[in-house]
């Protein structure tokens, strides 16, 4: 594998099978993919992203095919098209199967392993490690469980040492968390717009392990502050009864996120329960909001201080009443100060350029033959 290390200095070919690069519709991983793969492309790596024509995502594209990645969309009507995509990926130096593609997952998880060979690495990239680990730990016969030790390495969207220990216990050769980050090309301060003006905004799709926490953190604050204006964005909330001080926006496209974030006094992040249980899983929203110099209020979870300092750079709440208390005492000047400090912290330590360097370090470590399980240093 020494040749792999040398080749990496000039740029390698990366084949990435994921949910979607061009559409964030019911696809929270899109921002992560875009920031990370753009940063890798900027370091001379050549990216091909393979995604299924599924879940109406192609009808809800929010970016065109980028100039930093080749996008291959394959049909979900039978295996012929995805098989051709897999064969196309054979020439890559690194082949990645991400979790949660949503179509042909089990088949792809087995089939990408057939592409392993001299000078090639095959990786699994888990963008929802708490959910994956919960499934395989509860179900010893889960088909993915027996494949974990066959991948050259496992990358995860987050989870820190708890996730690394769990994957190690399941036989992973190498597990490296590559956290979310700021993409300065996509998330930055803009002027507020009347369409999104409000006191507190939240964007998140309605999911089973999120809704209870949205009730606890968002709607509880809504009821406590009837004179404040709240905005709710995301798919699936249309039939949920809401107080009169909430305006439901439906799907908010990614190109609108900067305006949304910069038009609120504060923006709320609520982690899904599984992410909170593991901790060390900073969501996309954290980086989008702070990256736009907006004031972020987040639910409490282990590891937040690794990314933003509670108080000066982010406000942390244990429940909806604390969300309401933060909002009541938050002047526009203080909100601006917190947002600015958060952006400076992210730019100095947590951009996707930083993450791309971590990916390269992990690939170099693996290509040199290390079998130890480790956590990439932030």
C-alpha cells in the first residue's frame, strides 16, 4: 500500500455511494457530503458520487451537478443500472459505501467489498452511527454485522470514543470519526429577509426519534412565550397542531438557510434522541447556524464544548424552559456577539478543510497496514 500513500499526494480517485449529493430533500446528509467532498476535491482528489433516483430527490434538486464531483444517478428499477455504477467504480482507489442510501443498501454493502484489491481501499461511511449500532447490537443476525470487519476502515459522521469502542467491539479494523464542519463557501452571514424574520427558528424533518424532543424543546418554549414569533421549517409537520405564534414554512431549501439563520434573534438546534444518547455528534445545523454568525441555542449533549464553548459561543439548554429563558434574556447585541464568536471558532478549527486532512491521515495510516482502532484528533 505504499504506492497508495504516494498516489494520495497527487490525488486519488474516490467512488462514493450515498443518498444524494444534489438534493437535501429528506436527506440531511447532503450538506455533510457537499462540504467534505468539495474539500477533498480541492486537495486534488477526483470524486464520483453515485446516487439513486429515489424519494423524489431528483425532482427537488437544490444544486446542479457540481464542478468538483462527477454525479452518476442510477435507476432503482432492478439491479442493472446500479450494477453498471458499481462496475464504473472499480477503477477508483477508494470505494465508499455510505449508510442510509435507502435503496439497495444490503446489496451495495456486500458488493463493494468485491472491489477490494491491491492499491485499493474500501470503506463504510456511517452517517448515522447510533442508529446503525443500535440495529446490529440488537440483531446479531443483521447482515451488515458480519461485514464490519471486512471493510478496510469505517468512517463515522460523529460519535467520538463511544462509537469507536462499539465498532471496535464488532470487529472494525479501523474506525475514525469525521465530524460535521463549516463549509465557508455555503454558510456565511447575509442580510436578514422579511420572509424569515422571527425570534426563534428551528429547521428539522419530522422523525420518530426527534418529535418528542421537538415538543420538549421547541413547542414548550413556544407555549411559554406567547408574545414571541417562532418559525418551524422541515418536512412532515403540516398536520401537527400548532399555537398561533408558530409559522410553519415546510421544506426550507439549503440555499435559503443563510437567510433563515440570519433573520432570527436565535436559531434552535435539537438533536435526535439517538445522537444525544451517544453524544459527540455535532449536527449539520450547528455549523450552518454558527457559520452564518447567527446565535445558536442547542439542546445539551456530551461533547458540545469540543466545537463551541457554552456561553460565549453557543447557548445550551436542558429543556424547553431553559430555551425560553435564554430567549427572554437575549438582546440583539448579545446574540450578535455570540454568533460572531461561534463563527470565528469554527473557521479556526472546524472547517471541511480540517476534516479532509483527517480523512487523508486515516487513509495513510490504513494503507501502511495499521490494524489498531483509533480516533482521529480534532
